[in-house]
């Protein structure tokens, strides 16, 4: 079924995109409740965060599990500089650039590292960032966090209400997906994918692995920073407990559930995950159990993610084979009937 | 005929194992040069030293009048040495056309900002890779498979995609590591003809191969390695009549 | 003197990390996959001891055995859910599975046991030996002794028994092990259970050392174990043990110099620095 939806989409891409965008713009007029709108804004945050992680994990095949660290830098950059009176609109971009620079610094040592070692460094980086934010009280407010982060002006209004802030986030979501799309369909994106697929072969074709890996990390970190910066004025308050490793795992789960290495994947992932956890909000603590079960069952049933093709690099071969056997058995049964 | 690639006294050891020992080689422009030898003779190790994938323990590689030992594989590729791999290393989950497009990487000038705002440079690069990529695929008889995932192709086709990808670099010299492995006789003959047309277009080619017949018919000159040492070098006729080569390949008292 | 005391605290804490890292190394060696559920295994071990103390009284030794068994049983579940199916699949699949499993166990524990911190009984009445002006707690000595004994037992088990040899064979080369007639499936499961059991014991020691258990205690513990295991050269038992002690000592000396809030910063900065200088870890072979 998923394949059929995909075909329908690729055949009528422009129509779908325009209709989708129109629906997104109309959405706040249809939904009255502020709480529902907040959830939608939250989903949009995660679209940016998951997409940015997907750039790193899905396209260049590096394994970053400490994405929350980058989000933290973006959020704190905005919150701290906003207190100095910088305009928020500028700060979204500044936060992105600062995070990209940090991303470059993290990428430097990791260029020599692969797989599990790289994963461990990103994990360590994420925790170091959180602990610094927790302990550097003078700058970050320490355990008290930073309160009263102002919202940007938007058509003459302070855009505090979710209905207004929604448009700001939507704007950045569109830019994020659009830029990702363009970069991926260029020399740069092809170089990333070649590194993911086979770095030796990529080198033999003259691809400068270090250069493209660091560009990749910076691009991903930039959008993670922007995503974090967007969150700060919306919640008006940030503290280090919002950026734990679990938060990083949360973003990672969205990427994987949606399907890494595809542009739509992270979007689908963040919608599905956030809706699931919101629907089960009544179940209180048990809702995370539901989320956990969702993650595990996805890995059992569709490891390439909802939007990933069965032909995708991450769809593992043995599962594909067993699936084929299963399918042929099923079709065999049908014939008997 | 100028010398294009030259190895001077190259040695490569793995611990105590001497994979390559003091090998000298000169390859002239426009030649098809063959490297043969039994399994484990050090052919691929020697190849990897030439392309920078391995650093030699001793000796130097000179290419086009410049020393290239110590350079990174990507730098060597940019100087004009392209290669294929013994056990095909395609980008399996990308289409055939995308594979070839990556081959054009060093000829594209796009940077990330060009890609973001679709500058003229980006548009030219995309047009160039698209047009020339399709042309290359056509030359290699792969046009129909342009949008197939490379990993889903038959073995012989994959070999051809790999050669197409390497040719996209527009290399001065092309290093083929066992290009005929796993091909049927017809495919092998086609490949042989194709390599000759490449030479006629001005490419220099080095071929590693097991298949004696293939090498003898194809190559202008041949070097024979055994246990990491060069035991013979010359035109095919010389190789055929060399006693040591025959012993290395077929055991004693066999005539070729 | 203060530093010397901190050094001893560091060694004690480090030896708990060492035991956790050894357990992790056994799992990584035999299963060949990274796990993020290990912290929750540690937590489960700790809780099993907590309830053992309530039900059967304060017998530390019996509780250690109970913790080992509980953690090993949880290990079976983790194995069935997260590893068995994915042994030949891309590694990230089982990794994400373990993240899901970790989330599951942590929240299940919160629901079952409550999210508040629970007190563990005090052992050896807080007695200590004085050497000059330095005090060393009985408990600290016992913890170090338990870790050393378990390490020695494990080494003997791996080197001398048939099962141990099978475990080592599987961790070196699964295919070759299968060729010489070893049941790789069962052996992997057993190896995982032993590793988890050791983690459970380490969890109890951690709980007793800090006099407390809580459902979220596993997260940081699991990360320390993972870090020590990677620094120790991915699956090396001796390397993991030494790295564990090093992390413990660096943390405690770091605290002595600055403030206790920075404890984990020292651990992670050390980790990143070491990987920066030696990408293959402290005791790993090059090209691993």
C-alpha cells in the first residue's frame, strides 16, 4: 500500500506539494483550540530536527546519536543573545550558524572515526553540552534554565500564540526541506551518498571524503540549531533537561521510523511519533511504553521505515529475502483458493 | 611515446609477509599493459599502491612526471588515475546514472551555495553530467538501465557500470582489476574489443587478469608477478615462451 | 589526604564501572552488537536486590546471586527481542531496538516501582579502616573484592571450561565456530545472559554504594559501561576493566578539584579526548 501511495505522489508531485502547502497555510483557520495548535507546532519542530539528523545519518551514513547537543546549542544561543536584545529573526539564523560551527568542530576529530566510535563521540559531545548548560550558571542559568525568552514580531504582532508562531515555524520547515532537496540533488548530495554507499569507491573517484563529511555535519547541525532556536521563544523557557540523550534518541527514532535516506521519511516519522504519543497522553506514563513498542515493532516489521523503499540501502537483505518468501507463500495460497 | 606511469622499486609488506617486492614498471602513453600472476602474487596490492589505497613500505610511484607516492587516493584520482575494483564496488543503492554522475565529481564546480540557489554553474554542471552520463552509458550499452539500481544488475553489467564510472573521470590512465572475472566468453570478447577502442581513443590502460588468453590477445606488454616479485616483462610472445612464467602458472614441464 | 581519599573513592567507583564494562564487553564480544538496554539491565539488577532485602532480609551475598539471575533473565528477553533476529542485519536496526527496549524497561519500572528514589539498606554499619588519617570503608573494600573475584572467576570460566571456550570461539568468528559444530545461537544467548548477569551484580553494588535505587539510574551507568568498553578496545575484558577504573578515578579526582556537578563532564571529556588521540580506544588494536 505504501508503495502505491508513493507512486501516486511521484506521478502528481507538483499538485500534491501545492495542495499540501495550501492546506498547511489554511490549517490555523480550521483549528480553533490552542492546545491542538501547539501539538502541530511541536510536530513541525521535530520535522526540522529529524530532517537535519537525516541529512547526517541518512545521506552520508555517519552515525550521530547525540543530535540533542546541536539542538541545545541552537536553543541556548538564541535565548542568551535574545537577552542582549538581538532581534529574534536574526537570531534564528545566527543560532544556525553558531551550531554549524560547533558541528564543524565536532566533525573534525570524528573524520577519522567510523561507526561505533563516531557514535560514541557524538554521544559524549551531547552529554558534555548538556552538563555544561547545567553547570555554567552565569551564562545559562544552570538548573533554573532561561526564562522569559521573547517572541519575534510578526506583522506588527508579538507572535506568542501558537496560531501565529505556527507560520514562523512553517516558513522554516519549508526552507529546510527545500534546501535539503536542492543540496541532495546536486554534486554535494551525490558525494554524500557515495560516501554512505562505499567510501573507498568514492575516494577512487576523487571525492574528498573529509571535506564532504564536514560539510554534511555542518549542514545537519545548522538546521538542528535553527530547530532548537525556533523552540526557545515558543516555550519561552529552556533548561538543560529538554536536551538529554533520550531526546536525541527520540529524534533518531523519528528518523528511523519514518525512513532514513529519504526526504519524506523524517516528516512522516515526526508526525507518526508525535501523534502516537499525543493520542496516548491519557495513558500518562504508559504512553512511553506505547512509543517503545512502536519503535521495536517498526524494527521487526519495516526496518527501512515507513517511507523507505524495500530497495533502500537500509532495508536489510535477510529480511527482504524472508519477506519475499512470505509473499510468495501468500500469493501461492491465493492461487490455491 | 612518453612514460605515463612508473613504479620504482615498490615494496609492500604486511607484517612479515612480503606482498610486493622491489617491483619496477613503466607504462607508456597509449599502451594496454597487462599484469598477470597466480593468486596471491601481489597484483592487487601493487595496484592499490599505485592508486594510493595502500602506502608502500619502499619505492616511489611517478605519474605524468610527478611523484605521487604519499598522496591520498582522492588526490591521485584527481590527477587522472581511475580504477575499478576486483570485487565490484558500485554504489549499489543508487541508480546506474547516479553512479556515473559521481564519476564526474571532479569535473563539477558546484558548491553547496550554487546548489541552494541554482546558479548558472549548478545548471551547467547538472546539464553536463546528465548529457555526458547518458552518452557514456550509451557507449557501454547501458542506456536501458540508466534508472535501475546498480545493485540489481547482472554481474557483467555491473562490471561495465564500474568501467563507465571510472571513465567519467576522463582519466589519463585506467586501471582495471580483473575486469573479465565472472564474465562469459562472449562478454569477455566484447570487453576486450571495448578496451581496444578505448586505447584507440587515446586512453592508457593497465589490466590485472587471471585469464591468460584474454591478456595475451589484448595487451601490448605484460608484466608477470609471482610471490610479489616481477619475474618477467615483455610483449606477449616473450611471456609465452618464458620458462619461469610457465612454471609459475602451470607447474614444471608444461609448455604453453 | 583529601586527594588520597578521593583516589580510593575513585578506585571503588571505578571498580563498579569496571564490572559493568566487563559485562558489556562479554555481550559485545559474543553478540557483536551495541546495546543501549544495558543501563536498564543494571537498574533491574539493583531493584531485584532492593526487593530481595525487603522480602528475605539483608543478606548481600544472596542478593548478589538473585540480582545476577534476574538480570540474566531480563537478558533473555532482550536477546529475543533485540538481537536474535538481527544478528546479520545492518547494525543500526538492533541498536534502535535496544533504544526502544531501554525506554520500555525504564518506563515499566517507573510504573511498577514508582519514580521516587528508594533507600537501600546500609551494610557493614558504615565501618571503616583507618590508615593514618585516611579512611577506607569496609563496604568499599568489599565492593573492590567482589569485582576482583568476579573478574577472576569469569577469566577462569572463559579460559578453562568448555562453555567458556565456545563463548570465546563465537566472539572471535561466528562462522568458523558454526563450522566446528558449536551451536552459535545458544552460545550467543548464554554469553548475553552472563554479561547481563554481571551488569545486574554491578547494579546492586552501585545501589548499595550510593544507598539508593531509582528507575532512571541505569542511563548514566549504561553510558559509563559503554564508554569504558569502547576505550578498552571493544570487547576486551582486561581493557574494559582498566578503562572502567580509569574513568572512576578521573571522575573523583575531577570532583575533588572542582564541583560535584561536573562529575559526568570529566568522564565524557576524557572519552572524547582519548578517542581524538587514539581513535581505536586505549587498548584497541589499530585497524579495528
